């Protein structure tokens, strides 16, 4: 089983693509490290400078603004530390995790969401701590919305 909460630290060589973005190839498979997901949202550092956002397959791509503000040169060797961002399945309440495990399509969609959307759903469910009947209904509704591909609850 993948160690979904583990941070990975490695040394990489900075490369630039034709658009001036910094591209850092990962020396590991994110799916093996953190579990298979449609999209991996990460947080960490590159040469001691904070980064966060989605991976582009097995590589980290940093846009021109990040590059301009952080001054990394092409061919420079840097230390990189990356880890999954936001709530991961291993840290969810048992009832929420069980409901997501029961609906693989909802689980896959939840894991591919940006942290903002995952936390939004979890805050909505956790707001029912004193009403277990409402909590169960909200978890069921959340799973149905996720299975239908909704990033957030309709207003």
C-alpha cells in the first residue's frame, strides 16, 4: 500500500521549457508514493522556496511568475521536498472514509479535487458533530454529489 502522507525529498536539475517555465522531473511515481489519483495536488519547497499546486504527470511545472520571483537558473541543482496537499483519505473520519470507499467513483473524484473543495465538503459534514442523523445524511449527500462530479455543494 502507498504511503499517502509521506513527503519525498530529492535533488533535481532545473530545466526550462519553451514557455519559460521551470520543469522538474520527479524521480518517483506519485501514484506509487501517494496512491493512484487523477490529479496530485502537492505542497512543498524547491530550493527552500514554497510551492503548491497540481503535478503535471510525473513532473512539477512552475510558471513564469514563480520563476521570475525566485530566480532559478537553467541547469541549477536544487533540493526539492514534496508531499500531498490537504486532507488525505488516511486522515478522514472513519465514517467519511468508509462512505468514500464504498463508492470508488466518488472517492476518485474527491481525491482529484483541489484542497479548497475537499475541505469545503469536510467542513460541511463536520458541522454536524452533535447531530449524528444529520451527519449520516450529509455524508450520503456528499458521496452522491462527488459521484456525479460536483466540485462543491450547490448553493
